């Protein structure tokens, strides 16, 4: 495939991801709460995959194998274990330590839970929704295509991470844009440098890390 087509795919995938976020925000603001609880929980997870629809369609049209985007069938349990390890390490350094240092308000999802099932759902949503969709798009689709275009991994890491940071600009917090951009770069580095670290590992790492933000906030900010 020519570089021009790869660039078109990246731009299309990214712009559609942005559009997906806007649709999700509108849906959550005006429709979501009118749905009964259990269907609402399923809908929340499913809706987040809107950001990955274009990337999935392009992947199918181009007939690109899963390994192109860092997904592998072998050593699945090891891949998952690596993802959990990355998440726990990140959570301690990037969430627990700031909380203990008095900066917890800057590392807070804003969710306050009373029941155990709510935490279970938080992990399900963060892994199956946010983690899977965002890692597929950014560390899978976009990073994989940038690797095809560039001769080294430096530019793919930088560009995919900048796009990942800007993707979070709708939260209205420049700190989060910078933070997520840095996390994106860290995830790229992990995938390249840690043996058996796949995109699935990053899905787990991303989801567990995000969910633990809520756990720490509930434990330490109440």
C-alpha cells in the first residue's frame, strides 16, 4: 500500500474517532440516563467503540492481519500478565504517589461509588470499552500505519502520542492532554521494548490503570 493511502487511512481513522467522541458526549448528556440500568451499562461500553468503527472498517477493507496492529495469538496469559504489571506500576507512580503527596485532585476520575458491583463495572468499562477501543485506534491502527510510513519508530511514537493527547482535548483540561500524550508514548515504548508486550497487553494496562484511578480516589479522597 502506498504512503498516501496509509496517510489517508490515518486521517480518516482519527477524524472519525473524534466524531465518535462527540457523538458519545451528546448521547451521554441527552439519552443515556433514560435507559434502564443494566441496558445502560451495556450501552456505555458498546457506545465507546464508536471511536474505532472507521479503523475497524479500514482494517477489513485493506485485509490487514491482526499482527499488523500488534495483536498475537500466542502466550495470551503472558500478554495479559504484562498488561496488569504495567498498569499496577503506572498506578503506583502516577496515581497513588500523587494522592499521598496531596495532589489527588489532579488525578481523580470524579466517580464516587458505594457498591462493589460499581467497581466491577468500572473495570469492565475501562478495559472492554475505553482500553480496547483507544488502544486499537492509537497503539494499533495509527501507530501500526505510521510504522509502515516511517523508517524508524521515533516519529510513530511522537505522532501517535500527540494525536492521543489531542484526542482528550474535549475534556477541557490541558493537563490531561499532556498527561495522556505522555502515557501514549509510554505505551508505545512498552510495546516495543518489553518482550511479549502486545496491543492486548496495552489494552489491559490502559483499562486497569484507568479503573484504579477511581479506586484510589474513592479510598483516599472520601
